[in-house]
C-alpha cells in the first residue's frame, strides 16, 4: 500500500512547502471533556510523525462542560479551536469545521477515535490511487476489521438504516454512518454549502449530494472499535434519521438542492 511517505514523494511536498496543509483533520466535539485531551494527544503524535503538513481543527458544539477549556490548552501551531454559539448538532459542527479548513483534503473523525487516526493513511491512499473526491471509512465492507462491536441491537439498526439509505437515496454503499470520511476540499465544498441536515442524519445527505454533483465516491474498510458514551439515542435518533432520509428525497424532488 502506498503510505503517506510515498504520497509526500508524489508531489504533496509542494503543497506543504506552499504553506497550506495537505490534510485538515476536523473533530466535532460536544461535551467531550472526559476524552478530548487523550484524543488530541493521539492526533498530535500522529501529526508529528507524518511527513506531510497536517492541521487539526476541533469544533466545540456549544458544550455545557469544559471541553473548550481543555482544547484551548493544546492550541498552537497546526491546531485550532472553533466554537458554535450554541449546540447545533453534529452535522452543523462538521460543516463548520470543513468550511473553515485549508487543507487540500479534509478528514472528519469522531472525537472518540473509534477509527484510529492512523487509518487516514488508507483513505488518502485510495484518494490518490483512484482519484476519488470522497473516501469513506467502512465497518461493513469487511467486518474482520472491527475490534470491538456495538451491541447486537445497534448493529442490526445500522443494517436496517443502510437498507433504507439504499432504497430512498439510491446510494450503493455499505456503511454511510462511520465517522471517518475524507473529502477533496475544493471539489466537495459545494456539497457542504448545500447541506441542510445538521443532526446525526447528515452523512447520507452529504453522500447523496456528492453523487448528484458527480463526485467520485469510494469506500474502504477501516479498523474500528466501539467506544462507550455515544451521543446517539438509539430510538429517538433512529426516528429522526429516517425522517431526514425522507426529507432529503423530498428536497431533491422539489429541486431545493439546485
């Protein structure tokens, strides 16, 4: 597999020398005081090892705990904190970070790092080899990479939701909900500007818009381990996410994404 070092030898060093990062890493955070420091330390260690220029953007979604105060302790070269004026939702928070990013590529990853930050290597490799505009990490393409599973109920719910995504939005993808996705910033900016879903159902909308805009989407398996403390309420948010799928299809039929 081509690594980040090979990527650097393939022309990305020119971007690094130009003063802009190759990849911006966006981490949405809401009431993550219990683990955000450890996650930042892991990402920072990865950034220091990488031959590429990387930046980290943590977006605090109006946390009621001291998430922002903890993140400020790490601010410096290559790391920024953005704050929403109140809690808007994960989709809004990811959008905020992506639109503020300056890298050629933008990765958004969950604050719990369920997919280790080192898996960025895989996604970037696919983007380079296949000239992909969007590369999504997947738990379902090859489940042998799952190191710690969710509950059986949540895994079943994910399978059912994927079937609905395929039926309503026509997306032939195995896993739209894994919080580890890489975007070509310039080519993908339009889909974030068109985004209307700001809760947990934002991923299918972004991928639906990517398809509508002719972007090349690829899916690749990543190592993944379930982390306790998910902000997703299974029943309540499942209903909301299903209603989001219906609304996305309705918006498309009415031409609201033009």
